[in-house]
C-alpha cells in the first residue's frame, strides 16, 4: 500500500505476486481507538481481584479464629474444620493465581478458572452456614460481578451458570438425603424437605441470574463508553497536533514557496541555455523534480492545517474518479512505470459530499498507491454502489501494511518512507472526519496471499492494500427523487 509523497503511512512488509491471489481483510478504520492491549488490562484486573480476594479471606480467617478462640471448635468441630479447610484452600489458590499471573499467559483461562473455583468455594461456605437458607449465597452474585469485570458478559454468564449449578446440586443433595448437614449442627438450622427447599432455591437462582444479567449489561456499556472516550481522546490529540502544524505551516508556507518559485523559474531558464550538456540537463531535471516535490509537501501541509467546512452537494463520483485517474496517469511515476486505471460504471453515480474536498481525498489516495507500487504495477480506482451507499476504492499492488502500523496509518507525521512527511493520509482523515456527519467513512483492507490450492499459505505476507471511501448515495439533481 502506498505512502503519499508527503508521507503515506505504510509498513515495509515484503511481498509480491498477483493481486488476484489476495484475500482482503480490514486492518484499519478511521475512528478506531488506540488502547492498551486487552491482555495488559485483563492482567491488571486479575491482580486487583486477587488482592481483594486475599483481603476478604484474611477477614474471614480472622472471624473464624475469633470463634475458634471462644470455643467454637469444641461446639462445631466438623463445621469449623471444613471452614478452615476451605479458607486454607482459597489461600493456596490465590497463591497459585499470583504465580500464574506473573507468567502472563492464558490470562482468559485463568480468569475463568478463578470464577468457577470461587463459586465452588462459596458453595462450601453455604454448606457449613445453613445450606439453602444460608446468607452466604450472596457471594454467588459477587462472583458474577467479578466475572463481568474480568471478561464482560461472558464472565458473568460463566459465574451464573457455575453458581446455579453448584447451589442447585447442594440443595438437591440436601433434599434427597444424599448430602447430610454437618453432624455438629442442629437439624433445625437446615431445611432438608423439598417443600422448604424449593422457595430458597428459586429465590437464590433468580437473584444470581438477575445479578449476572445486570453485571453483563453494565460491563458491556462501560466497555463501549471506554472505547468512545479513548476515541475522543485520540481525536483531541490529533486536533492538537494539527493545530500545531497549522501554526508552523502558516509561518513557513510563503517563505518556502517564494524561493521555490524562484528556483523553478531559474531552472527553466537554465535548461534553455545554449551549450548545456546532457549531464547538466539531467541535473536540472533533478532540481526541478525535487522543487516540485517540496512544493507538493507545502501544499499538503496547508491542506491539513487550514480545515474548511465541507459544503455537501450531489457530486457525480464516476466523473470525478475518471478525472483523477486521467490526471494521475500524467503525473509523477504514473506517466512511466505505474499504471493508473478506472473500473466501474460509466453512467453518473451521485453521492452527497463536498466535490473539491472529496477530489482531494481521491487524489491523495491515488498518489499514495502510486508511490507504494513498484515498476510495472497497477493502481486501480473503482466505483461501486448499493441502494444507499457509493464506494470509491483505490487498490494498489505495493508491499502492504506493516502489522504495527494499523493504528497509526492516518496519523500526521507517521510514515515509513525515508522521504515522506506523513501528511497525505492525515489530510484524508481530516476530510473524512469532517464528512462523517454526512455519512462518509473509510476503511483499509490488506490482501493476504493464498497458496495454489486456494488456502491461506503458511507464513504468507500481506501484500497490496485497498482504501475504500463510503459516501451516502443521493438522487441526481433535477430528478423526481431529488
């Protein structure tokens, strides 16, 4: 994929071959928040919950020791031993969690294991504290909350399913007589008849399910809110960078363009001088080409730094795409070793956008593709339509996207080209962001090379890229639907 002259953002993945053998996949999309990795966030959550679990177990151990010192062991020897065994096992599991957490591997499985084992721990506590009518059943809901914190709605569902299964098995065992209450507790403390068990079983199961549903819902809402906040922060940071660029560009643009104009004029005159040798003419061409590149860089910086409010109106995107293709075919490398071609309908296709700004988007994307493609390659501009949308796509045959560049590809000043400044795609992003309220969007798809049997090749590199701009379709001006 390309890198517009002033800095298209692309990785250096080396791959070549027929683009027809590529399998597209979306790798970047405007507005995608850049956040810490999910593994890091999950590791922090597990660490916090493990610490809180140790604190809770310490309080529980302290309460058990208090009753033990007051003679509870002589009054309830079996219950006290079970309780101490459960607490000791829970401490050992917490230590195991901490050891596994240090390795930072299989964190999701570790979180799920904690959820399941916590519910089994609470079931043991419920057994020695009253069975079906025990107040310790509230801990099942607590684990549902922990599960939602760990891995969202899935964690809450695992906690609810495990809690209902464990508590239900305990109640069924007590009701059927296969599980006897602790021998050291009075029979009146436990309900063992089916008629008495059904109500607390139903109420607690309902409570567990309701808590799990609420916890899962809230976890999902928080996840979405966090993503929106991260996106807003990213946009604010991007706006700050653009504002800084605007201040710099405003002060330098004219100072740069004036000497560039003088240099270009002098070179044109020098080339016409009699007696100029072939080597001298080649040097003049280099100077003129580099001056043109600097002038284009200044233009891109000004486009990025002076945002203009879009003025949407019906635009014939097929005509616009063909004009850009014709212009690109006569400029830079396209006039020589890279082919730029158009694919799509010849009849007008109308979309709602600012024609001038969207032409700039398409031009930057085509220039990006040309600069990324090697000699003999092709950059294709295509137009497709659905009843509600129009899609403008620019596909190149370049090296593709580097795996680490997806989140940065539209950032200002990010580029992998030694002579790029990282401005071209930043201009594209700003224009698309300004058009978002009118239904505009952009996606980047990168192709993965397939093996000869049609399957995905082992270790195959990603090659080529497609930038697809989506616009809201609109009726033609003057039509009955307009």
